[in-house]
C-alpha cells in the first residue's frame, strides 16, 4: 500500500510542541505553591507510546512518544476564576518566549531544553496542574491528562468494532473520513471537489472493496482530492512501507538511482547515476502517474514529484508484490527484481546517525546539515555545535529533503540567527459555533498572531548575524518550511536551491478504520512572518539552483552548494 516515508516519519504533531529559551522558575513556583495548599490531591501519571487505540489527541507529542513522560498531577477544588486567571497569566508570560497552547481555562507548555511539561485546566471551580518530565527523547502527554493517569496504547479494534462485519467497518471508515474533513479541514474553502458528492460516489466502491488494503487505497485516493500535503490517509500496517533497497532521484524529467543500499544489487551492476528506464516493464512516468500520483496528498506540483520519484517513494510496495526495475547507463541495461521481503539492506544510507552535523569549508564558511526536525536530540546537538558556528565567517544551512517534524526544534535553532527579536508568522483555524450556523451566519476564522521570537533576555549567547545561505528544495517540507520562513525573515539569509514543498500545519488524527488506517487532517493555516501564504506554493529561492545530471552526480559539489558559496563569498568581501 502506497504511502510516503516522510508522511509517516513526520506523523505530524499535536498542537504545541515548541522549544524554549527560558527558565522554569516562575512556573515551578506555581507548582510549589499549589502543592502546599490544604486539600490538594496528588496523582502520579505515566504516559508513553503516542498514537494508538484509546487516545484521541495530545497536548504535547513528539514522534511516537517513545520513552516515558512521568510526573505529578495536582487537583484542587474550590478555586475561583480570578485565581485560575492569575496562574494563566504565568503561562501567558512564557508565551512571549516560547509556544504555549492556550484556550478557555487551559494551558499546555513543553520546555524542550529542560525536558519538562507543565499544564493547567480549570473548570467549574476545580483546578488541575501537571508537572511532568520526559525520560526518553520524546514527549507524550494526552490531551485529557487531567483525567488520565496512565497511557500506553494497545493496537486493537475494540469490542464494538470487532463485532461489526468487514464491509460495514469500511463504510463506517468512509464516514469517519468524510465527517473528519468536514469538521476539521482548515482549507475547506479551497477544495475544488464537491466533498459531499464524492462521499456518496465512494459508498459503492467501498462496499465492493475486496479487503482492507483495497479500502485503504480508496480512502487515500479520496483524501488526495483535497490537494493538501498535510491531509492524508495512511495504513497502520508496517509492511506497507517496504521498499526496494535503493533510492532514486528525479532530475530534468528523468529518474536515476541515487543510493544503492544492497551489496547484492551492487554485484548485479546497480550503481549510482543509472537511469531507471522501466518499472515492471513500463516507463517510470507511466507507472508513477497510474500507481502513485492518485494516492499522493500534495499541495504543489513539486511535492507530487518528490513523492513519486525521490528517495524510496518510487519503489514502495506491499509484502506480496514483485517489482522489477530496468536500469541503463546509455549503453547497456540491467534488471533487478525484488519481492519486498525486507532483505538486502546491508549498506548504510549516506545520511545516517545524528540528524544534525557541522563541518568547516574553505574560506571560513561553515556547513550545517539538518536532516529532520523530528529527532529529540536536535536542540542539544545544535547547542554543542553553536560555539563552532560562531567562529565562521558565513554559514550554509542545508535543509534540503528535510521532511519536518517538531517545529519547536526549528524554532530553537532559528532564534540564534535573529538579531534582536522577530514576530513569527500568524496562523488561522476554523471556528465553528453551532448557534451561529442556526442563524445562518458564516463560519468564523480564528486568527492568532505569531509569538515573539528571541533568545532569552538573560542568555549570554552571541547571536549569529553574519551571512547565511539556506539550501532548500522540493523535499523541504512542513516544520522545515516553518524554519525557512523564520530564517528568510532575518534579513541576512538567502534561500538557495529549488522551491520548497509548500505545506505545513497541525493535523487532527482520526482512526478511520481502527487498526487498519488513520487519517491526518490539517487544522491550521500558517503564514510566513511577512504575511506570505506559502501553503500551496512553497518558498521560491532568492537564488535558483536547479540540479542537472552533471551537478548532482558528477561534480564535486552540487549546484546549490556552488551557488551558495559564490553568494556568501561576495557577502564576505563587502
């Protein structure tokens, strides 16, 4: 079953996962004060495992929520609204420097630097306050933490669903997807398809589906009609991510082998730079347009290309499927087959290990590569590298093919390149009020202005205001585009490369068919700090640097690196 690795790797984050550059003194003082109150009830909590059965949403989640998030929940009765507002003001002050998810009577805040989570809920005179620490690399705090003491997901259908026959379960799944989009999709006003009519048209197709796999593919195809990179359906079966042990790259309208990950393939003559001339006997473009394109949720043409031809996307298949690639160097051809049994991956990919790396190039120019923003080590690894970065004369930051993850990790890095302060981009979400609908009033749009981005006022760290070249391409996506938006606004950074993927936002996750497939539905419309609406377009580089076969496979450094170094050297000489 087709699904891109990025979309599952990024399993997008619940509201509020931002890094901080502050201390915990004020919020810890509130915790100590409440802990000393007469009548306070203490409850130990433990959470792990992220998405799974039994939890609808999360206050704070990183990746799969691996490791345990443990802490103490305080419960106090008889707390008036004025007292709750006083505590809320403490959270609001933190919001000036970090992201705090706030609503009526609630606030949630994860401080990545201290590995701590703080949350409050107040309703009908009862106050709940949570202080928890993550013991692994990833936070996991359910949204209903004020009632839930323990969470570790179990994969099962549940008694009610298990008692339903398969065709009925699939029809209910179709209804889940239809209603979930109607309720949560932030870009409903952009949808060109008649969503209600499509729902009706899908009913006989879902009823006729031979199995859950076919039903999931139909639902993926339905979600793809929304043309949003953060709204998609993915399979819950790990085997649906199996691929051939190689990666490919689309360049100048052709597909080439990029990395060979199998010594058996290498012995058969598979090597980097060979052109893929056929997939199962037909042109890769014909195969991709039929087998892949209809199932890819994409906001832009460049993201669609990335999801069909780059990395492992072209060869992703199921566990009972044979695939044969025909490769050519222009003179001779070689064919290799694979049955998706998971074997043969005995060569490590070039990008492996620590997701953030630094090296020094000629002329005092630094090179910082960030593979993703999901990894929980990003902030502390960057902090280790930053003293070396400060010594450079100029810097290249490479976020090409960075699929995103936790925008808080990107914020942590970006803050170091802001001269004094920067107002981050605003965001919007739908605000449905049933009473207004009964009066035939239009649905409202909730708008939140961006938080103030700056280093901690007490920090002695020097800000990096020297020239920066940010390398981007069609694989720069989601939180990596949020990062791009911030760097672009600093005034001393040039974007170099190709247009970015053009999609970001927070997803509401819905179990479409429990245990079979899940939907991620974009609920948040983000803007760049200058108001630019990059969703559906992507960021266009200041310096275009498209790759050719020669620059990507033959030259010592690719075109984007070459153009970046040329621009930086000019800035240094000024």
